[in-house]
């Protein structure tokens, strides 16, 4: 789920870059890049959530063994 979310956020920044290159809409590029940066900061996994995922994975592998 997170990978798809990161791809969508990155697409926002790429769309802004295309607008700047093709249509010379530099302000739009700055705004869309800033929006993408803010969304990546908000959605980036914290250490707490990352360790919780790792713990669940370790529990699943020990149950299978």
C-alpha cells in the first residue's frame, strides 16, 4: 500500500516538472514539488511503525518454523 502511495506522490512532482518543461509553468512546478515533499514527509514511515512491521514479520516467520 505504501509503495503505491509513494508512486502517486512522486507522480505529482513529475507532473509539475513536465508542466515546467513543456509549458514553462514554473510556479506550478514549485507548488507541486512542495506538495509532493510535504506528502512524502507526512507519509514516510516512522521508526515506531517500521519496527512494528518488522516485529510482525518476525512473529510470522517463527510461527511457520
